[in-house]
């Protein structure tokens, strides 16, 4: 099945006239069945099999168990129509439960709207869309499924609780005892291309699209303490300013600006923290680390190498997206929205957290490329050098958890030397990253590369991730190069030489997990479907090593 083929499943038709004056989805809870078919739903094609289930249910007594058996778009329709009235607003939503991650669901509400997260497995997730009827008419409501990497030709998805909600006027704001956040969005001349999401960790808490051209809208949210990511999208890839209108957006809590912008390409993300930001190691719901009953449930109560193996079993089956996809990951997620907040590429080898950067890289435009000095271009730095695991070997070669955007020239200076602490530098980058002879206190003699203190913990946790994600093969990498031999000890449990463990633990403790790293972990999860446990649960490092 080629990537991009569309598997169309629920596009909800044919209600009796008794229902045409109502916005209600008929049998939206799948409680009524006749001859093995959910009442008021018409299965037209043979590419899907729909049965009643009482085992995995969101609401009521039953849900629809849908088995998608084909990648042919025209063979999987399941339809119902809804009548809407001009000028009225509706919130259409449904709940979806993915079991394998080979397809993603897209809500249909008079057109194709928001997507589910295919990597959120074995738990319910809600897809919703706010819709204002431009005329009194009949529209289609439902779901369409798109294949993604990993679809094997047959996959089970559970669907339950289709819920429309009608309001004739904008509802009054509810009292908010947490953080009252408002989004003001002005669209350009092609508003149909614009959409946005607001996520707490990997859990989507709000989204929007379907706006009118050159219009200003305001959305209000009541948000708890925690780390959030606001992302705005443009389907055409030219942002919302300034070629075809003067669109812009601003997300604020009172007078405090959390995110704003106008000019971007396909999307732009902003990370921000409300309150203390102490969410239990990234516990903002969904698959985040604090949720030990969810993503890390099988690791609960373990320690030592039993814990490491449990973590390996949780993260070891990620969806490899390929090496070229990392450029798009950087475009979307590796931006400076923390320090200078200029939306340039956040390069850990030249970024100055406490001062003005000497080097600025424009996303996409400045990707490598050729270089002769620092500032020439940015490239894809394997913090765990690829020569150590044998070169362009997948999935290590494309695993974004250890591949960071960095200055190409500084990256070439680092080469495949180990990370370490420098006594005498032969090269220093613009932000103070150093190459040189190792400090005598390190326990290693040779050339090492030392990043600045602000990012040492990031690289340490990337190494602990590599030791865990690839514990089934990492014991064979020791003799691949002189430097892999210096760092690795040839085992699958301890993995590293004592001097490396001591240094990584020191870096991990001195540079704790911050909002930048948590947001990147969430982004990596969205990109390839697995997380770095040591970002979610920093205490796991000491529990294992």
C-alpha cells in the first residue's frame, strides 16, 4: 500500500426526513444494531467490516469495532448526513481508539478537518471541529482514514460517541480558576489553508480551522499549569502574511504574550509554560512520562536493568521516517522560541542562551550546504556518531532523539570524537563549545568535544536513550571505531565505560530537563512515535545506572 493512499471509512448518508431538522448524529453512540449493522449508518462498500463491541467502549454500552481491510479509497465508505441551519455554530466530535498506528483518522464535517494521532495507541482520543453553517443545508459528518508507515493491509480501529453541539450565539465565557488564555487570529485571503492546534505534552487540548477569509476570530481557553505547544499550519506553505493578505496571530494570558507571528512557511510552533511548569517529569496527560498507568505502565515499580529492559520494550518499535524527514522536523520544531525568540534554527553548538547570538540560521534556506567557517549552514548532527553504529544503518541513522540541528562547520570540528570535558582547547565555537585534549579528571586521555553547560544534559539524556532504545544491538558496536571503543564497554546493560557513565550522570544532574527538551520530546513522539524516557522521568537514570 503506497504511502498517501486514502482509506475512507466513516463519511456518515441517508437519514429519514424526521431527522433532517436536527443536528443530532443518529446512533452516534453505536448503541443500536440491526442484523449486525449499526442503525442509521449505511455500509456501502466491502472494504471494511463493522461489528458491535462491548470490550473497548468510550460511552454507553457498545462501540463500533471497525476493521479496515483495504487500501483502496473507493471501497470503504460508511455514510450519514446531518442537517444544519444558516448562521448557527456546531461542535462536531468523535472518539477514536487506534490499535496499531498504521493509519490516522480525519474528521469530516462538511469537508476534511482535524486528524487523530496515529501513534497514540490503546487509548481513546477525541477529534473535534467547530463549524459555522454558511447556509441551511445537509452536510456529511464522519471519518476518513489515511495510511501511514506501518499499515499492513488490515487494522482495527474503535469508534464511539459522535457528538454534535449547537449554539445560536457565541457562548458566554466560563469562569476560570486556572489560566485564562486567548487566541486572536486574523486570516489572510486563503483562510481555508489555515489551521492550528494547542497541545499539552502530546495531548491535543484545542484546535481550529474552517475560517472565513480576511476575518478576525478570538478563541478562549482555561488551561492548567504545565508545558504547552501552540502550532499554526498553512496547507499551501506560504504562511498567512504577507503575499495574500495580512494575517497574524497572538496567544496571550492577560497582557503576557505566549505566542505570536504571521510570516512562516508550512507551520510554526511555540512552546510555553503556565504556572510553575512542574508537571511531574512532563506529565501533561496522554503518553507523557508522569502517566505511569499509560505509556510507562509496564515499567512501574522496576529498577536496575529490569527497568531498562522494560523501557526498551516500550520504545523499541518506533516508526522510522527516514533521514530526509529530519529537515522537516527542524523546520517545524527546532526553532529558537526560548532565548532570542527570533524563530531561527536553535543550534546547540552556536546558541548563546544568555546573550546575543553571533550566528543565525534561517530554517530551510540555510540548511547545508557548503561551509568554510562557522555560520555557513546548519546540518544534522548525530550526537551519537553514526560511525559508531556502522554508518547509514536504520533506524539509528534517522532517529531524531539523538540528531540535533547544529552548525555544519562546528559539527565537522566535532567529527566523531567523544563528548568530554576539555582541559586545553584547540578550537572554540562562537557559543563556547570546545574541542581539545581531555581534562585529567575525566578518566580518559584523548581529544574530546565539550558542548556548553546549558545543553550538556540534553546530550547526556540522548546517550541514555541510545543505550536503552538499542540495547539489543549496542553491545556489538564497541569495536566499530577507536572512539566507540573508548566510549562503549561491549555490554547491553551498562553499555558505557565508567568514565562516560560518571560524566553523563554529572551532566544530567547539572543541566536538568527544561521546557525546550520536553517540547522536543513531544515533537519527536509526534514525528516517530516513541519518547525519551529520561526526559519524561529523569529519576530513571539513577534507578538504572
